[in-house]
C-alpha cells in the first residue's frame, strides 16, 4: 500500500487518477485489500477500477465479489469481469460502473466498436446467472461449505496449505511428483 500511496502522491498534478486492481489474484487467490485501496483513492481523489473476473460469483456472501466483501457496492467507479469463469458462459464479459464512464467506453473503446458481440444466448445465460445469485444463496453457501471441508481435510492430512483466502485455497507440494500422486488419490476418491 505504501507504493500505491507514493504513486498517488506523484500523480497529484494529473487531471485524473485511476487505481486498477484485480479483486482476487488468480495464482495465489490473494484478495486485494479493497478497504485500504478505497481509503487511498478517497484520500488522493482517485477513481478505482476492479477486475472481478476471479471474484464475481465466488467471493462475498452472495457472490458479489470483493465489492460486496468490503461493502463497497456503488462506490467503485468501474468494474469488469468475465462470463467465462463462475458464470459458466465460456466467452464474453461485462463492464459496469458510473454511467458517464460506461457511456464513454461505448463510444471510444475500439474492441467494443470493432469486434463481434457475444451470442445472444451467452448474454442471456450471463444475465440469468446474475439473477440466480441475487435470488438464492444455495450455490454460494455450498461453495463456502465445500471450501471449509477441503481445508479441514487437507490440514488433517498434514498438507501444507496457504492460509485460505475465502474460496481460494493454495496447496504446496514438496516434491515434483507430489501433485501427480495427489491428483490420482483425488480421482480414486471421486473428489475430481
């Protein structure tokens, strides 16, 4: 956070300042400290853009991503994400945020203007996935239960685990053959 603050201090002469971050960093499952990032944005009059590709549909009580987790819904200027991970759409994505920014992107974004749109059925499936998340927590609750179960069983087996970051759990193996052996064990036990 210190480096971010230093960069924001250095950018004070600029007309706009934009902090861009992932909500969840995919390799380790680290959740961005959005409370700290948002506080710095407020302090230095910066906008925030979050890529929720790895957190939307997974993180937060209802799957609303890190904006839900840190109670920042409606406070973040721009949010992007994909329909191809938790939402199962395979292709496509979304951008949401302040009306003026989204409208400018519609007018100026070359990929938006010069690429093919996603098939209507994929867009409809994405909308339906968002509706399902807003109406029922069954799948989200099951994900939380499965994660807790997995972490407990891995810890009981004396596996080396990173501290769990919500729904993301990173396991470390001590030898190159260990992951292969673990995968075979999981397949035999019908975990995968």
